[in-house]
């Protein structure tokens, strides 16, 4: 683009056309995808001023999330420009003060979350305008009391959560809410209430759920009918609350009452109260043995014939016998025995008189063995959970007496032995969880009877081989999760029988191949295949796609193959996958992406290539050419140097593009403009240059009405981090037009008048000189190319010009001369002139065996250091080639370094050398040692190693690293 065009464009810009267009990018917020400016997240910003965060949001916002910031105050009129706000989250800040008119104008607000702040006081008028508020959370603040009339205009409030405060005055609270005729839920757990006395006020009749857990209630002290409309009452963890507290209180209408960890004696309580005995939760009420249980049951039976749900959790029950529950009224739906101390279930004989029970929960007990249960009376349980026990072994026919089970949860135990007939008879089973156990083998008889099984979860066991016919009878299985095992191979008929399978998870195993012959069974049904984190690797191209017949496959995960990555992605790998919707290929050390590898993925919507490849990768033109349906593309950290239309131009449906952490310095606007649906662009951590090359990009990012550039206003210039990309000075790009015209006209005139004269006079002289020059030049050029081709430097020295003296006086003589003849690459000496600096650096790093970074304070601030370190550490982390040597010229404090994350990461990974300055006790000797170590470092091949080193004993500084084998050498 010539300067002239620039100038005209800038004139157009200045005429103001563009200034009328509203920018689409925001300082501290990200618009939700597809929300058309209605939803915004402004979380985790360091800002402590609400207006800094939300000032630039459009009035269309309805959902706003400002969680996890450091706000201390909400001043008046903070949201005045957002009149359509419906949901507002301000939780997890440091709010102390909310001004009286903070929420002015929020007439539409429905939900307000102020939880996890430091609010100790509220202005009585602060919620005045919020007529439509239905949800308010003030959980986890330091409120001692509510000001009078605080909710006087919030007549629509349905849920009010004020747990975890310091509230003491219950009657004040009742007074504040008594007029809220829509209030349904009131949560006051974790406060300091001591009684429910309520002066003359009463709760609104709409209130159905009242949570009063973890207070200091010692009595209720309310009127007889005070709780008459409540359906759910939680009084748990009021340790001092005695039985007598309930005397004379009407609890007839309660549906559910929690009394856990109070001082209430349940038998006594039931005797005296008018509550429906079947509605009380007996968890945590000290019913630890048979006689207490029998006593309770006898009493219950006197009051009710049947009981729907029986809660007996957390009672320290060690043993249940045939007698334990015999005297209870018949339990018709569920029994909760979780968090007791049961060691065995003795085939559920304790349910002999409750055989129609549907749900049994025995989680969090001490079960260690499940016996055979043949010849026991049948129990009709449908859902059975033994999660969180210590079961080691499951015998044959362990569930023989419960043949109606549909859901069986055996996960999170220590099952090492599952008898081959353990699940015998479970012909109704639909969901089975065996994950997080110690299973090593599956037998073909294991699931023989479970013909109705739909979901089978075997994740996180120790299975290593899937033998033939293991799943042969599971014709209805749709989800099979085998992730997190040690599977090395699947026998040829290992997956036979799975004719309905839709989702197969094999991630986190040790598979080395993708065996297409296995998948023929479910080739018409499989939609999800997860092969993440196996050991799949290719070193050559393959003939055909291993997935070729999976015609319905829509999600495929192949990321993070251990330990080397996939290395080569065969060109035919994805042939025929026309239905694929999403594909993950991250962290695979790929060397190349062949331009036709994605050609068949015409249905792809989401593609993640984050860190997929080795070092700097050149994406080839046309690689994405057929991805016409792609809407989301992640190409983070791929070392992309050029963003071009030829590569990305075909993605006409693309909405979201994440390309942060790459190395391009400029992004051509025409390439971006060839993505007509682009809506979200993330270009953080790219060394964008703030020069005339990017002037169009600057304008585009600011004024394009369709594309949100994530945190645009925080993007910095690579050359000078004190300058922001969005407003770097572009004046220099437009030299004065008059001056320009004058000089160009003068030059043209000169040429036309003087050259014919010279031509005539000096023709032969010219011609001769021209040929001499040409032959000289081509010779130079040839030598130059040759040099570059073989340019295998021993080390590329990366340093800041202010340290040049040290480099020239110390480093060069000691490494190039002095008996050690290393070939060094120095930028002022060996860089190819006129070539892009980034290219130069890339080629220097890649044609040198090592990269030595001379680190000083100036180096850390220098513009190229981060790119060089980035490239060298690419090779270190991603190619596993140890190319980086760090030399510290001056001691630099840990605190100073902490802002250079990449550098610290490198430092944690390896040793680095500290130049012993002249203030060391014996500088000469220390320096000799230093050179020796450095030479050794350069000679050393590849792999990471930590060396010990002699110390210059007056100053040794340890870095606080998690791993103390790394030293900052003296
Ligand atoms: C708001 O941010 C929090 C914190 O990241 C997150 O958990 C929550 O899902 C977000 N809510 C919405 C509605 O986006
Ligand atoms: C309110 O914020 C808390 C704390 O971050 C969170 O746990 C809760 O889910 C939020 N509730 C709503 C409805 O936003
Ligand atoms: C700046 O961008 C706006 C919106 O994309 C466009 O209309 C205008 O022509 C651009 N100006 C320049 C100087 O490119």
C-alpha cells in the first residue's frame, strides 16, 4: 500500500465518517457469543472502579456478569446507561459501600447477586427502583441488620438469600419481608439468630421455604401459627435447639423438616408435635442403634401407616438387622442411609418388611464386601447407590435379590475383584457406574445379563485389554466410557455387540493405533469418539482413514497424544468424515498440516488446533478451503507468522477466531474482511507492530461494526509496551502531501531532463559499470545464500544493544577466540539486511544449535527479547530440544522477573548462569569457571540437564521455586 493511498484513507477517516460508527470492542468486557449485545462478562479484570469496567457497554445489555473483580464501591448512577439490565452479578468483589442511587434506572432488573462481598450496611433506599427484582442474594457479607423498609418497593421478590452474615434481629427481618407477597424462599442460614420472636409482624403467606440452618437458636419463641404456611423448614445445626422449643407451634402443614445436629430428641418431639411424622428428616438425629430405631419406628407406626421417604443419614449406624426397621411404617419410596458406619448390607435383609422401596442410598459408609445374595427374598429397589464406600470385592450374584434395579452406582470404591457373575440377573439395568475403582479385567460373562444397559461407565480403572465378546450382549448400550484406563489393545471382537453405541470414550489410555476394523460394529450409530491422550503416533503417511465408515461421527478428539504427539497427521486421516462437527487436535507436535487434510470435513463447525504443532508452522494456502461451515476456529500458539487471505479466506461462516499467542507482526485487513461472519477475534499476545504496516488494522479493529476484538484497548505495541495498539501514532505515516508532490515532481523532472543527456554522453561507461556491478553482485549473492544454507551457527546471541560492550569485549573473545572456536551469530554482524526482523530472528534461532540470551534489565525491556525467548522456548517445550542458555549479567530480583512469565517458566525448567561481576571475592577465577560452564553448555546436545556449579560464596540467591534442584548460580 503506498503512502499516497494511506493518506487519502486517513483523510477519509478524519472527515469523521468512521467516528460515527460505534466500536464493537470493549475495554474490560467480552460480549457473549451470539447474544447480539445482550450478554457481557467482565470478570477477573483487575479494575476496582465499576465505571471503568462497564462504561463502554451499549444500552442493549440485559445480562451482565461483573464477578471476581476488586470493586469496593458502587457509586450513584453506575448503571444509568444500562436501562435494560435484567440479570446483574456483582458477587465475589470487595464491596463495602453501595450508594443510595447505585441502581438507579434498573427498572427491569430481575436478579441481583451481591454475594461474597464485604457489605456491612445497606442504605434503606438502595433497592428502591428495583420494582421487578425477583432474586436477590446477599450471601456471605457482614450485614448485622437490615434497615427499616429496605424491600418496600421490591414487591416481586421471590427468592431472598441472606445466608452467611451476622444477622441477629429476626423480628427486624420479618418486618422487612412481611409485605413481600411473592416471596417464596428465604434463606437465613449461617447467621446469629437466637430466636424466631417476631414482634407483631408475620411472614408473607406466600413464603414456602425457610432456611434457618447454622444459627444459634435456643428457642423458637414464635406465635403458634407463625410457620403455618411454610412447607420446608430447615433448622439443622442449631446445636442448642431443644425439643421444648416446638411446644405449641403449629407444624401441621410442613412437608419437610430438617433437624440434623440439634438437641431435639426426635421421639419426644414426635410425641408432642402435631407435625406429620412422615415429613421429618431423621438424618443426624443420633439414631445409632436398633433400640433407638425401634423406638422411633414404633411411634411412627402409631401415627402413620405408610411413609414415603425415610431419611436416616449421618446417624452413626453400624449395623442393621432384620429387626432394625421391622417396626417402621412401610417405606414406599426411598430410604437414605448415607454417611453412616455400615460395614455390610447382608443382602438388604433389613428391608424385608419394605420390599416395595424404590430408591436406596448407602453412600459414604464403610462397606467393603458385597456377598452373594442368592436365595434371599426379592426387594423391588430400582435405584441403588453404594458410591463412596470401600468395597474391594463383589461376589457372584451379589444383586440376585434385587433384579429390578435400573440404576446401580458402584463408583468411587476400591473394587479390584468383580466376579464374572457379579451382575447376574440384572436384566432391567439401564445405567451402571463402576468408574473410579481398581478393576483390571473384564470377563465376557460380566455383562451377559444386562441386555437393557444404556450407559456403562468404567472410567478410571486399570483395565489393560478388552477381550473378545466382553460387551457382546449390550445391544442397547449407547454410552461406553472406558477413559482413564491402561488399555493397550482391544481384541478383534472386543467391541462386538455394541450395535447401538453412540458415544465411546477411550481417552487417557495407552492405545498406539486407531484400529478401524474395531469400529465396524457401530459404524452407523457412533457420534462421539474420544481418543484424547493416548499414544497414537504416525511416522509415515497412511493409505486410508481409520474412521472411514463412521458415517455419523460428529465429535472427534485426538488431542494430547503422549509422549511425542501424533507427529504426522496423515493426509487421508479424515477422509469421508462429512458429518464431523467438532475436532480437537491440540498439543500433538505435528510437523505439518497438509493442505488437503481437512478437505472432507465439510460439516465441521468447531476446530481446535491450539498448540498442535512444532515451532513455527506455515499454514499452507487452501488448508481450510472446504470448511465452509466452520463457525469457530482456535489456532492459538501455533507460531503462525502470516495471517493471510489465502489460508483463512474461505471460512465464510466463521464467527469466532482465536489466534492469540502467535508471532505475526501484522494482520492484513483484507484477510479479515474476507471473513464476512466474523464476530469475535482474539489477538492477544501477538507481537503486533505499531507501524504504518498496521495502520489499516488499527482502524479496522476500532471501527468495524461487526467484530469484537477481545480486550482491544489493552493490546500493547510490541516495540513499546507503554503504547497501546488502538491509538499508536499514525501521523508519521502521512508525510505532508505538498512536500510529497514537490519531491516526486522534482525527481521526475530531473530524470526526464538529465538522463537523456547523460545517456548520450556516457552510454558505454554506464554499460560497462553495469556489467561489473552485476557480476560482483551475483557473486556476493551466491556466497550469501550458500552461507545461509549451511549457516549452522553454534550459538545465536540475543542481547540488548546496551550490553553490546560486554558481548564484544568479553563474550566474543572468550567463545570465538581463546582456544574455543565457536561460530556465533550476532545480530548486528550476521543478520541478513533488509529482511524482516522476525524472519531474521526465526532463521537465526533455527540455524543455531543454541540460543544464548544475555539477560539484563535492559534486555527484559527490549522489544525482541520476548520473541526470541518465545521461539527458543518453543523448541524447548514443544520440540523438546534444549536450545536455550540464559546468562544473567546482573542480579535481577524475583519480583522483577515475575512479570516475565515465559522467562520464569524457562528458568524453572533449567539452569542458568550468573555472570560473576567484579564485586565477587575472586572475580578472575569465578569468571574462568563461568566461561567453562558456558562452553560446556554450548557443546551439550539437546536434552535438559541440571548442573551443579561452584559458587562464588559471598552472594548466593535462591529462587523460590517449587522444585529446589534449580539454582540461581552465583
Ligand atoms: C459469571 O461469572 C462466573 C465466574 O466466572 C461464572 O461462574 C458464571 O457462570 C458467570 N455467569 C454468567 C451468567 O455468565
Ligand atoms: C451468586 O453468586 C454466587 C457466588 O459466586 C454463586 O455461587 C451463585 O450461583 C450465584 N447465583 C446466581 C443466581 O447468580
Ligand atoms: C476505518 O474503518 C471503517 C469501518 O470499517 C471504514 O468505514 C473506514 O473506511 C476505515 N478507514 C480507513 C482509513 O481505513
